[in-house]
C-alpha cells in the first residue's frame, strides 16, 4: 500500500532512535533523505539497506510532486527523514508531505527526537503555551525587528541558531529583551552537550568565555514571563526627519551617529541622508527650516 512515514531520527545520541523508527526504515521501499550521505551513515549503523533518494531545501519544490507520484503509482511504502530530528520542523519535507496528502496517500508520523522540544523540556519555563520560530533573520535590523515581534507575542519562544551566530543572537536579545530568561542548549543528547541559563548579559559572558562556542548546534528558549510586553511606539517618522536628527544630537550624538541611529530604527537611509543635508544647509543659512 502506498504510504509515507514521517520518521524522526536521533539528534545526536544514536540510542535515542526508537525501535519503531528503525523498523520503519528497514521495511520501507524507499527512504527520502535530506542528505543521503548523512542518512547512509545512520543506515550503516542499524544495518538498513533500503534505497535512498535525496530531497532537500534547494530541490524540494521541483521534486516533491514527482516523488509523491512515484509512491502512488508504484504503491511504495516510503520513509521521509532529515539529517537529524523530526522532518518538517525547521527542516525540509513539508512539500513532500503536502504532495502525498494531495494524492490521498496516507501520511503517518513515526515520532521521536526534536531539538526544540528537548530544549524546552529542560528550560524550566511554564510551557503550557509556547511558539516555535526556528532560525531568525540574519540581518541585524531584521533580527531586532523579529525579536520585538516575539516580545509582543507568546511568553515562551523556541529558536534555532548556528554556532557562528549564537553570540550575535544573544547580543540582540540583550538589547531588545534584556530581562528575558534564556536557556541556551548546545549539542543536545551528544557527549559534550551543554546548557546555559540566565539573563542575556550572563549568557553572553558565558558564551564569550567558552573557546568552543563556535562548535555544535544551538537551540534557545526565551522565557518572557514577567517581562514587560514590548509595545511599538507611535511611528517616529510622523515627525520631520530633521527634528528627529536634532533630537538625537541634543542627546550627545554627532550628525553621523544620529543618522545611523535613525537608520537602525528602520527609517530609509536615503531619506535620512537628505534630511541631514538639509540640516547642514539650514546651519549654513542656505535654507530656512519650515
């Protein structure tokens, strides 16, 4: 019978692979893998010889329909896996699931490891309600805006982060949500797994003090209970940019620093630059302030 098993795999410790998960991969006609090289190593450990094909983030849109069609037409039992953890949770697979469901192919979960759930279980936060965000934007401005959005929403947020950006993320949390309680988990279930708790400042110090911070994968829990909800102020752009620049300079910033501050708040760089030029001309008596 044509069927798709969405199968969770270990996130580090191979002993966490469930007997049902192993049996599913052994009995399947086809394994749909995020990276066949990674899944091949798993299969070798558990003596699994099922045929592998790849379907990852960069080709899923073009391959999903064809894979679903093959499962349907050839009456295959297929298993969908990612490199580690549960497919479709901040990992590829959702297009394959959608395509199979559209053809009436039963889609059955084979549950197991999930980094986000593992992290939240050791956070100590009240997790009766939480929101999973996965990876946040890379650009500094977009990251800060996303954290502001998070601050207005659920009281517990679960994030993924690369080891090369974990310090940048923690710095942004410190600036935007300084009273948040952070749980930062690295290499969950692996031999050298490490979890750091505390306010962003303390967590940042711990990360910077660890010479191995840029190794492993991170899952972060932000506990915002007791933190004042971030509310967006009335759009500052309603005031003339010249007035906003003057206000910043009255606080001790140079004109250049004032421009950078307004741009960091999301105002258009060219518009701020033109306003600064107008201020210069006003100061020189070339223009009158309107």
